[in-house]
C-alpha cells in the first residue's frame, strides 16, 4: 500500500480570489512505513503573498521570486502521487488549490483524484474525537508526536509530522519489526524449520530493567489510546 502524506502552503485562503500554491511537501509511506522518499518544492505564485498567510508560513515575495512556476514541476508532482492514496489534513483546502493549479494549466479538466485517492485526516480525527480540537498541533499533543521544531508552518515539515500522527491515529506500527515482512518465507507460510545443535550452550536470559519496562508500558498505553482500547498486549498483561 503506497501512501503520500501531503501539505501545501499558499498565498491566501481562497483560489477563487486568485490565490496560489507556493509550497508543496510530500512524504512517502509504503506499507505504513517511511521510505525516505519525499517531494518538496517552493513555487513562484506570480502574485503577492497576503500578510495573514505570511504570518503563518513566513514565505516572502522576495524568497519566492526566483522559484519555479507550478507548470515546471506539475509532471514531476503528478508522477509522484500517481496511484497512491493522498493523506491530507483538511483535504478540501489543499485539493481545491491543487485542482485550481491544474485548471490554470488547462490540464484537460484534470483533478487530483484522477491520479490518486484522498484520505482526510481532519475528518477522521473529528469522527474519532468529537467535540475536541483536532488541528495538527492538538493531535500531536494527543498522540505524543514531537512537533517542537514547528515554529512556522512548512509544507514538508507538516507532512512529516502528519505522517507520524496518521500512523498513531490508525494503530501505530503495522509490524513488530522482526523481519517478517510480506513476501518472505515466514510471511507466506513456507518457512523452513531450523535445526538446533544438541550441544549448543544455554541461551542467556536478559531481563528488562525498570526503565525499559516503564517505556514498554508507556508504548502500550499509546497503542491502547490510538486503537480505541483494543491493545491486545495490554489486555493480556492485566
């Protein structure tokens, strides 16, 4: 399963008023794991940035003046997101702006959803936590995701943070990280038995210390919260 966590920064709030995309940040997940691949571009919007937007992201007209136009990166962008699931916080905002950029290029009335599907984590969070704050900062606090370096909004930084929040919201890590990945012998049920030598020395028993046990318990509590009280490891230890 290939997913792209995406965020944008813009010159203002409404593409219908001529506002444009000035930054795109994308982070790739494959089978719920970071691959290290990302796409990050700043863009010349061919118009000025509104003061209110500038206060949020800090991207000045002078900084953006020598950056490429959206037309120069559109094919790279579409290739990167093609056939993936986009994960976006408040997806209608970003998708509306990106569709506007495509429309300005006369891309045969293309829409982002012609290339990929879209998952809105804001809608997911509102359903999961009704009546609570569900902006990205609030979710970072709720799921204990470090956002201490987020002084200003930035598309790539916010996409990286959202990727971690999304993984926590949907149950944390997808495997135990023990090497049993899809496609290998153990995962497909055809693992060969290992023969142990009869004269091998006894295995050492290394017990967890108090700090490691406390960290383990904290992690179980995070999984319990993220899964809606369905952490099997926690139940089995009670």
